[in-house]
C-alpha cells in the first residue's frame, strides 16, 4: 500500500509517551504531570457551567475579558498579551514564527520535553546546552548564540529539575543576546518560586523588546484540563504573534474558567502556599532518609538518579504511584496531595531500604548512586 508522503520531520519524530500507567483502567496516584492536587474551586465550576450554556456559539477569538483581567492583574497594557490554548500552543507558535532555513534555537537540557519536538516540527535546529548542577548554564548558552540563533528558551524554574536562575545571572545573560533573537522565559511554575533572588522575565520586558514571557493556567491555577495560557511581549511583537494564533482555539469554557480563577486569586494563592509547604515537607523527609536532591522552586522535586531512574520509576508504579522518568538522568515527582505525597515517601524509603539493607535511620548510603552534583 502506498502511503501519502509526510514530511521527514514528522516521520522521524518520537511520539509523546505519557508516564507508565497514567491512563490505565485504575490510574495510579498522579505525581507525573505536575498538575494541581486541588479540585476546581466552586466559583470556577459555576463559571464553567455558565459558559457551557452558550456552547453552540464560537468563543471570543480575542479573549478580551481574559486579556483585560490579565492586564489589570499584571499592570501591563492589554496590547502586550496573547492568549493561547495552553502555553504549549504558544510555544509551538513561537518555534514556527522563527522557522527559516538554518534557524537555530538554544535551550538547556534536560528541560521541558516538548522543546525538541516543537523545534523539529517547525524545522528549527535545536542547540541543547547541558545543565550544570541541575541548573541552566547561562554563560555557555550565551556562548552558543550565533547569527543563526533566532530563539533562546529559559525555563525558569526549570522543568524537570526545579532550579532557578538568579536575577543577576539573567541580566548578564540578556546583555549578551543580540536584539534580533527572541528570548523566551517559560515561567509555567513561577507562582511557586520563593527564592528572593529570582527575577521574572516580565521585569526585563520594558527594556528588552525581544523578551517574551510565558505563563499558564495549568499548574498554579489548576486548570490543566481546560487549556489556557498566555504570553507577554512588546506590543509590536505581540501583534505579529497574535496573527499566528488559531482562531477560536481557546474555548469559551477555558476563557471563563481562567477569568473566574483570577477573581479567586486569594484562594488560588492559598493553595499555592500550601503546595510550597508540602514541597518543603517532602524534600526534608526525603533528605532525612538519605536522598540527595536540588532545591526546587516548582511544584515538583527532582531526584537525580542517573542510571537508576528507570528501576525507581518502575518501582513507584508497582507501588501505585506514577512519576516522570528521564532515562539516564532522573525522576521528577509532583508535589501532590498530602496523602499521595505520603504514599510516595513510603515508596521512596522502602526502595532505599531494599537497595542497601541495614542502612535505615537516615544513614543510608547507596553506593551505586552518584550523588547530586558529582
Ligand atoms: C506544564 C508546562 C507548560 C504548560 O503547558 P500548558 O500547555 O499551559 O498546559 C509549559 N512549560 C513548561 C516547562 C511546563 O512544564
């Protein structure tokens, strides 16, 4: 049978693999996708129900109510916002918008798993710069920027390691990037940052028209299933990018839910604060049982297990817990509900006991495991 000729970029693309067991009949505890552990607030459910009454109508393609709310919340003019069906849709738009023969995109690695896929789909060459001590090596990233570079992505905090770049480092980095190159700050987890040294890309927007900042309603706002995210850019850049958004791609339900979530900012912030507390609790409990892990500023923790990543992830699944595994590098675990976190802590502690019997009470030393930073 002769099949239609599809592009090589598409044919050679590895498909996205959800973590083991996540979509099975009896789903495990969901700690693989950095979702919010909280059910939607009643006010959001009401807004969604109301929006559904007009599901026979197309949504507002300009997302005007949501844009107005965002502009007010950030004190940034409306013309600087572009709303998309999740940050992922906006990332795809950004990669497409720089796609020209020879165009390159520089980003850290490991980082968000979608960057290489979107680059390849857009025909953009990926330049990956390895993390150092699980964090962005901004000076090496700047070294790799050439006249072919059209896009640099800084995932801050970085997914999957949770590390952040300091404001000073970012300032130095930005001064080395030519104004013709887009600098994208992917700040999907920014609401969870408590490190005072960190600076949002939003602070650089007024002085750097090539800076684009991405935020999402999927993580802190707990609306991953509805698909809404946005970017902030210079007005001229936002106007160009807006032309590339698929009309009606942000559903009326997603728009209504996002607006409602912003009106419930206080409750949302309380939930984020509780997740930040849980993050410290899980981190401390892991460290007490001998785990070494970098400081995370996101709603997940990173276990740099290197070669042991697959066996640990598989062990978690046998214990009814889904985590995200990065072969040869580590395992990312979402900070979820207290009950799910406790189940994970029990599984993690049991795994260490089995690897080195007799090494309980926080004395554990797993000889095969390379420690963080080494
Ligand atoms: C989760 C995540 C996103 C958000 O994706 P949405 O499409 O908005 O759900 C973007 N960037 C990173 C690094 C993420 O981890």
